[in-house]
């Protein structure tokens, strides 16, 4: 497996991977949202708060099987003070590769 920075040519594949990673029927029924939205979150993070130097893909046999993106965010305290933090996610893995390490493969 190779971990590398995401490139603009990866964007479409990463968004499709992210949609597949979160397209769990049970999860969608519980949340009542109808479809996963994490792929759109990745798309928007690239345009606003995402840190592209900290956007990585995992490749296995030349195929992108995972992705993570870091972004700038803040926590708003009760007193109104903003605490700036580094956030990560969505953290996406192709469904066929999820729980891979747990299966001992």
C-alpha cells in the first residue's frame, strides 16, 4: 500500500470512493438523510478550509482505496472565544477494504 498526497486528477475518484464508503443502508435509514453527503463535504473542503498539503490517498495495486483530508476549524467556547484546531475527515475507505486489517488479510 502506498500513501501519497492527493492530486487534482484524483478528485473525481476520491469523491466516488467517499460516497461508496459512507453508503451504508442501515446508517442512511437511521439518519433519514436518503444519501451520504460526505463526498460533497470533501468537495467543499477543497475549496474552503481544507489543507491540501494534508489531503492523502491510499493506493493498493495502483487503485485508490482510501482518503483523508485535514482542515482548519475552531471550537467556540461558551464565553465566545474561538479555539483554532486541526480537524480531519471524512476518513474514507472502499467498502471492500473496510475492516481489512481485522480480517487478517
